[in-house]
């Protein structure tokens, strides 16, 4: 069967599910949400939403734009061979930046045209794990201690510098731009670092010149390498470490202004840090639930265990009233902030076209709707009326 006919059949299946023979059938629902739309095709991808358009990658190697409200496809672009996944996307003016294997790709949101692709066979780049952009710059994760910043419009190198020794464990990740600075974490995979080893470092975004390093200091309780999730908070940076520390750092000096240890996260990365107003929402693979910190002081505002549903395996999604995440076991967990309660949708609670739905990516809010990648496609869930 050709790809065109296969895709047409997939769309027909989705249409028949909701409107078989022009007689609408009840859409599946669970945990107070109803399936509003399905864009067929298994995917393990982050999702970006702009208005009624959702952008995500299918596991058959295509990146596509679909309607949040109907599931209709607007365009698709073949990027790679099947079994592709991208854990991170980064939005720019008119473009989406993403990692495809060891390449960085910029795609036009309007029509799916590939604006540019960047690869460097001499380097080990891993943009699928983290990628970010600000203004004219794009930065991403790399192995072997080299940092590269690209021009956001052309994909050309702005600068490339060695920032760590050329050893297999000297990876850099979690880049974040804060004003004129670019901050990375150091990401070895094994071993407890000795005093003086680099945890994170700050570079000038325009040139790559080194400004400061944050180092292991056992006297100060800095014991582990950098984490996989850093974010900007106003004119400050929020940096995580592998053993569950959250640090607020002055980006121009590297001075740690406060630190907080997230309980039960020892030796396991904090997977997700998100900011909403002055609250930091923390998700860790070692701690089922959500921890919420005051971004000004670092003190805990509240925490909720989701032990029955499991720990986050991808980024948290922060909405006005809810926190959503995919948990161990491919379940979708919904935390109600005001009540400090949660509910979840298991893999056997929703069936689409006779298939069970396993949740496989970071959810995204579109108003009150939740858009999330699953084994049956990109689905939109809306609150039951």
C-alpha cells in the first residue's frame, strides 16, 4: 500500500470512529475529559500549539501540522526514517527548531518547508534531548565537550568552542539563554565527581567566551553534576543537579542565590522545571507527583504525591488550573492545583478505533484542552460539559 493510501485510510478510520455513516457516535471519555479530535499516527514527540494548529512528529519519520479541534492535517514533511522521536521542540519567529537524530532542523510553521538543516559528522550532537533559541541564536545538547551556537535564520555557525575536555563523558545539555548569557549543564553519565569538577558554566551568547563555572564543592553541598532541565526566571537562571538540587543562579556571575533539595530525588534527574508567575513546578522521575517552589525564595509552596499513578517520564505541562504529565506506565496524570488532588487516565480507559491509548509524550494545553501524543495518534481532550 502506498503511503498516500495508507494515510487516507488512517484519516478515514478516525472519521468513521466519530461519524460512522453520518451518524455520530459517542466519543470516548475518561477522568472528566472527552476525546475531541485524533490525528492518526503513533508518535513519541513534544507538541507545539499555535492557535488551532498543533505541530508534532510521527514515529514514521514525518513532522506534521494538524488541527487541534478536528485533527485534520494541514501539511506534513518527511524528515527521517521511521522510529523517530523528538523530546524537545523550540519555537522561533515563524519557525520550529527540533532535533532529528544528530541533526538540527528548522521548519516553517506556515507550510512545513525545511528552512535549514545542520549536522557535523565530527561532533556528537544530541538535539533531541534539549534545544532552545533566543533571537538570532539556537543552542542544543552536544557530547564530547564542544558547544555550538547556530544562526536561527540560516543555520550557519555563529561560533563553536571547546568548553570541556574531549572525553566521552563530557556532554553538555540543558542550554538556556538569559539576557546576554548562555548557560549549560555538564552531563556525565556515571560516577560521583570530585571537588572542583564543573557542574554548569556560563558563556557569552554572542561569542562563546567563558565567563564563569559552577563547580562541585562538598563543603557547600554541591555534590553532583548538572541536571537535564534549566530555565530562565526573569534575569536569573534556575539550574538543577543530578541529585535533585534546584539552584537560583546569577547568570552573569554564577553566584548561587538559593538552593533547595527536592526530597526523594537522590541520584535521579529532575526531568522538568517550569515557571508560572512566581512558582516553579518540578517533576522528577524518582518522585511520583509534583513539587512547587516559590521562585523568589526557593521554599516549598506545596507538593502532591501521585504514587498510585506513577512518576513523570516527560516534561510537565502547566495550565491555569491543572498540571498534566505522562507517567510511568503510559498513563496521563492530571493534577488539580486548587484542590491538591489528581486523577489519571490509564491505557485501558480510552479506546480509539478499537485500540487502547498509551500516552507517549509531553502534553500541551490549548486553553482548557489537552493535546498529547499517543500510540494511536495526536489526540485532543476537552473537558466534559
